[in-house]
């Protein structure tokens, strides 16, 4: 997420609006945003409803064995169509902002 924030202006210039979704409460997400200086949108999905719809549940991997979202990045166009997906099982492996920018150029 740091890479997204570090490249936020380039992403926005390409029409990409980063949004993070997690099972964390709004208060927890807000605290993370403030602590890390993130300026993009964080959404809270405490019951994992959206996370389940996208088949992204990482069962039992959160604190106390709670379900969390597995790492994933999506590019969704203005019609709501998912145009690109990056999935991983490893929490620490994420798409780099540079990769997202390159893919977004190919999709235009």
C-alpha cells in the first residue's frame, strides 16, 4: 500500500482511483490511514460480504482465527467490469504501483 501512496498522483493521472477493502472496522482503517499517511479510500467490510462475493476470503488467517481478505488488486472500469486481477496467497506479495500503471495503459 505504501507503493500505491507513493505513486498516487501518477495513478490518479491515469484515471485510477485506489480503494482498499478490509474486514477491519472503520476506526481501525482510519487509524492505519492516519498512521501511515495514506490518502486513498479505505472501506470496511467487517462481515466480509464483498470479500466473499469476489471469492477473496483467506479463512482463519486474521487475528484470533478470523477470516480476512486475501491480497488482491483489481482494475475495474467505469462500467464496473473487472479488467485485470492480481491474486496471491502471500500477504506480503502485492502488485507494485508501476505494474498497475503499465497494465492500465495496455487496457486503454
